[in-house]
């Protein structure tokens, strides 16, 4: 045989072996009868470990070794399909919907486990990860605003690194800590550190039945987040990258120098004083002919940019076999601020946040019945800010008028005046140095689950979990004082510029600050889940403990471990998925309370009736109907105050005791804190009634819940101890005296349908109403009952003030009205108040509760999706009502800090009282602070209700013929926007702003991105 012939034979043998190993690669797609892609469907070669899962478009690639192999294609809620692999390289597989099994198999996350949705009797709500990903934000709390029934939230700032929204479940039920318990993969962690791409499920637990297992941590509700895990199949790589342009959503506009100087003259004229500025000087403010002596500076435009940018990228790899499955994600988030910078600086003074995320979840089957999982997470934050805080900067913008001083003097130095040295907004933003924050979080979790069904009895299993979290924070403040000079014009004799040095420049300082803590969590559980001829019984008994240490505490008490341990139990029973009964309990406590009072028992009971599973029920229209109810108690040990409130602290004091005729001071001892031996946690008693309904084969679903809550034992400092008792206000003891009632309802409605022609459309709407009232707050009983929050259904944080009847038009109206005691002289244009008690005098006894709290009592959202073939469009609106904002302080109340002090908003300027505008919105300007006009009243309180176009997304999924050429499983391109339009009654600041005139603005986001799946 020749060498050439031998090579040909060898090559033929190799090719034949390769063909035996992999006949071809199947490019498949899995969809339902409506042509919708089934994401995450599992495709396995029967009898082997070879398999994969579908991507976001339902596509997959799988090596076929033998055309006679059988493929098993599974997707939850659908009948399993078994087909021969065949020889075709491109195929579409259609799964048939299994309506009965789908409703039976669908599960939801609950406390310490999962349950079938059909048998859940507690109040639970969830949101899909697709909806979360439509909101391009570094903070997960911003993605759920207005999208879940039971969630009440408010975002007041858009500053990088501090833009998270406040989130509450079913409003407010206490005057103390209202934050819900947040669990990420079962461990107490910060949800705003997580990338949306890592989230597998997002669930909130609202009633006592759902939260009783958390005992002293369940009263404020629970947010449960699980991260993604690997699935059986080839490695699946997903790369998602998106870039956004951010712009300030809405900010107060300020008047210019000419208007400001004219307003000073107007204020003086209104009180009969000589004018400060001549017409010639007013002209100079207007035309800018002498900008250094007669400046007109818009400080907001000087300091803030109109636009900035944001970038978010994530790369994940997942896959595995029957033995080991893995999911790994790395993420990068970068958000710039809106502060302008001085290019001459060698350092960055803009607000800036960079975050690096890493997560790895590995699941291993050590044996048929023994599994372990290991989760590692790392989050690194690098944040940068000017040398002063955002509060300092925005306060300077509000306090510095446009005519105080020029942006820069003729010699390039920063201007100033003696009364506002250091208040130069541009100087604060660019010349005060910088601050850097480094925040690092390391998370590790190890878990195990052992199924003892074959070893002991069917349905029995045990599990355990151990988690270690470490957090460190380093702040380096490199602050400097910039030079401030006052320009005084040109010397007539020498022709030289004259300056007054108000402050010398000082070298940049260095002030470090460090925080570190660690938390160890341990859990062990026994679980039981078994069917007995239609009788389904489950049980759980779980022990857990948490040990938290502040590693950088400033004193020995603060460094002591904060420990919590307890038991949780659950027993549930259902008969033929018709009659449901469940009881949950938590028995746990904290070392923060005195001996004998450290542990509490928190039970709950719930029941449900799936009427649609009764034999008499006709499921043609209403195919699922369940009514459910729950009652129970939960606690809240986050009561505030110092640690160990049951202890009395005695401190040595110098010269505190005075004796003799000369009253000389002598050292001694005093109680710096009076302990309360009976201090304990808050107790919340909750009742919930709910209905779950599905119509038209699941096309329409409705969830409706009504709830009541009675919170008792709220910790507060005693308010009825008079000063004459001789106890300093700082040492008055705390006691569990407060009581608050909370009630309301929340609802969710969904509709989805796919037409025979391939159109898909859906609608989702939710509504939450939660109103609380103070029952007991230990305040002294006031002279007039209407000033007592108790017994009047007054909510927590309800503002109080005078009722404004308008503005006085003339002196005759003043003379015929009750005497207003806040100012010695009341003039036309001043606010007219209502005499509540009818005594002919307007004073503090005429204050009543006005408006609504800042946190909305009603929150809602609605929107939908339309899709056809490769294109989909989603739109979502959110809104809130029954909420008030109070417009007070500098910029809104002119010259509250003195004539010529403070900036003035155009909102006030254009709507103030003048003789030509007597039906104005705001009072006339005066020459100084006006005690009469600047009282808290309904005039300065505004309705902060709003409707916001929260999110719009347009996406395109590239067709398979394009992907085949690129050797890519899927490509999705998308554009979306966040906070696009707002309809409200304010129109000059954002309705979610804090009281006042706002701070760092919330951002409008225009985002574009692409996602590749390999």
C-alpha cells in the first residue's frame, strides 16, 4: 500500500468516526400552540446526560449522534414531547399546554421554601424577571415601583450610589422602623446590590400566614429574592450590554438677577421702606453691562449638566449535567452624575458610581438523594463625590441669590460676600476637593438537602444552610477650602482692581472613615411532603440563628455580637386540592432584650377553599376560583434606640452638681440613660381575606386581598413626663407604648392572549391602598381634641398646620377678621387663616392635621405588551395619590433668612400676591422673614399625586436565518425609556421629591442595548 493510499484510508476512518460521534447539530425551536417561544424548555437525549435548554427566543442547539435517539422536550405546564432526533438540521417543536398540570405544578417562593401556587393560603405577590429588566437602573428597588400589589415606594433622589427608592409593604404600620425584611437566597442582604440579570424570582410576603415563620422580623413584610441557578444542558453564554443617556427629570427654576433685585425693592415698598436699587442699577442687572458688580448668575445652570450617562453590562454562563449544574455571572455598572467639573483639577469632582458584581451558584448531586449547593457573591463599589455632600451643594444653590456675587471675579478668583463665605455653589461642586467611597461585600452560602424517602419514609427530607457575609466601607474625604475674594470695583486713583480677601485657600486635607461588619447565618431543617390518596400533608421544622458583629464599633458595647435565634414551623393539609389548611409559627428572640423577655411566640393560621375543583363547578368560564383567609401575629425587633435598653447607664460628670452660696460645681455621677426592664418587641396582629380567580382558560387572572393590622408595643420615648420632674430629656426612658392600626386592600389583574395569526398581547394592572391611624402615641392630652392624633384616624407622619383661607385683599378685610398673632403687623397680601376654635384669635391652638403624609396611601400601576413575530412593545404607567408635599424654606419662602438672602424660585415669583394679582397662589414679599406667612399651613402644602409613564420598551429578536450565519443562538436588540412623562399638579418639581424644593434630581433614562445568547 502506498503512503498516499494509507493517508486516504486514515482520513476516511477519522471522518467516519466523527460522523459516528456527531451526525449533525440540530438547530431547534420550542414553542407553544400560539407560536410563543418557550424560554428555558429542557431538551434531553433520552437515556443519556446530553441535553440543553432553550434561550429567550425558544431556540437551542444540540449535537445529534444517532438519528434514532429519542428527544424528550419538557416545559413546566406543558405535556412532555418525545420524538426521534432525525436527520433534519432545523426543526420546530410545538408543545401542548397541560392546563390541569400547569395549575398544579406552578410554585411560588414562601418563607423557607416553596409551595404550589394552587395551595397557597397566604398573601403573596411576585413579578417576572422580564419586567424587572425593562427598567434600566442600578438599584433593584426602582424596578418594582408601582408593579406589585402591596408595594408602596417613593424615590426622592437620582444621585449615583444613592438613588434607591424607599420600599414598604402595605404602607406603614408603625412609628418606628418600617423597612421590610429582605432575603436574598434566604439570607438577609441588600437587594440594591444585585444586578437585575441575576434575579430568578422576586416575591413579597404580605400577611401573617406568609411571614409568621420569621417571628420578630416579619411584621413589616418580607421581600424574597432568589438568584439564578444552572440547568442541565450545554454551556449557555449570555451577554447583555446597555448604554443610557440620563437627563434631569424636573427641577425648580430660579429667577434672574434683575427679577431678584426688583423683588427686593418690592419687599421694601410693601412695608414702606426706601428702595435699595435705583432704576439704573436694575438696568445693569438686566443687561449685564457690569457683570462683576451687578451679576445675574443662574447657579443651577452653572453647577449642573443637562445630561449624563449610564452603562450596564452582564456576562453569564450556565449549564450542567445531571450531576453538577452551574450559573456564573459577572456584571459592571457605571453611572455618572450631573455635576460640572473644572478641567484644571487633577481629580474628579463629579458624582460617579462604579459597581462590579460577581455571582456563582453551583449545585451538585453527590448521590441520588443528596444534594449540595455553593453560592459565592462579590460586590465592589467605587463611588466618587465632591468634597462636600449633595445636601451642602443643593443648599448652597437655594441659599445663594443670583446677585450675591459673580461666578468668578475679573482675576479668575471665586466671588463671595462676608455673610456667605464658602457658599459659592460652583466652588462647592468643583473646588472643595473630593470624596471616595469603597464598599466591598463578600457573600458565601453553603447548603445541603438530603431526601430520606427511601431510607426512612417517603416525603421526609432534611436540609441545612450556612452563610458568611463580610462588608467593609472606606471613605476618604480629601476636602479643601477654596479662596474667596470679594470684588469691590476699580480704584479711581490707581485704576487697579480692589478685592477683599474673605477666605484664604488651604491645602487639601485627608479624613478617613472605616466601617466593617460580618454576619454568620446557620439553618437546619426537617421537611415532610407526602400524598395519601388525595390527602396532601406537608410539614417543616427549622432552626436558625444569626450572629452579627460591628467590627469597627467605637465602643465595647457596639462591638458585642448582635444575636438572634429561634424556631420556625409549618404544617399544611389539603384534600384533593379543594380544602386547604395551614398553620405557621415562629418562636425566636434576641439578646437585645432582658432575660425572661427575649423570646416570643408568633403563630398564624390560614385556610382556603378551591371552589373550582368541586364536582359541581363548571370550569368553562371560571376555570379557577379560590377564597382564602389568614389570621396571626408577627413581631418587629427593629425598634430603634440604643442597644440593651433594659440597662441603666451611669456616667461620671464634671462640675454637674452645685453647692453653697456660690453654687460651685463639683464632679459626681449621673444616669445618662434610664433603663426599662420591660422593653420588648412590637407585636402586629394581622387579618387577611383574599380571592384568586382565573377566567377563560387562564387568559384573565385576578387577585384581591383585604387586610387589617393592629400594631402594639411600639417603642417610643416617654412624652408625658414633665420637665418639672427633673429628668433631662436625653435620659427619659423608652417604653413599648405606641399603637397603630393599618388597613386597606390590594389587587392584581392580568390578561394575556395569543391570536391564531401570531399576535400576542397582555395587560397587567395593580392597585394598593393602605391607610393607618395612630391609636396611642403617649403625647400629653392637648387642650383641644382636634389637636389630638388619637381617636381621629390620623395617620403616622401626618403634618399639622393652619388652614389658609387665602390672602388678605385689603386692610378692611384684615380689620374684620380674627386677630392673627404671629406678626405684630398684618398687611394686605398676607395669609388669612381659619379660626378653628372660634375664639377670635389665630394662634397655635388653631393648628389641625392637614393634607396627607409624604408616603402615598394609594399606589397603582398598569400597562401591557403587544408582540408580533420578532417585534414586541411594552408600556407601563405608575402613579400615586393621597400624598402631600410641603413647600417650605429657602427658595420658596422669600427672604426667610433675611433681605437679599436665598435664591427664589420662579414658581413663587410668578404666582405671588401683588396689588395687580390679588388672587395669587402665594403671599406678598416682605423685607424679611414673615412669621405670619411662613407658618406651616395648607397654603404651602400641595397635592403630590401623579401619573407617570414609567417605562416603554421596544425589542426585536433576530430571525433564525440570520443567527445561523452568525453561529449565535439568539440576538435581542432593544431600546427602552424610564420616567418618560409625568402628569401631576406641581409642575415645577418632581412629585416624589422630599419636602422643600427638592435636591439631586431623579433621572429620565433613554436606554439602548443588545443581548447575545451563545
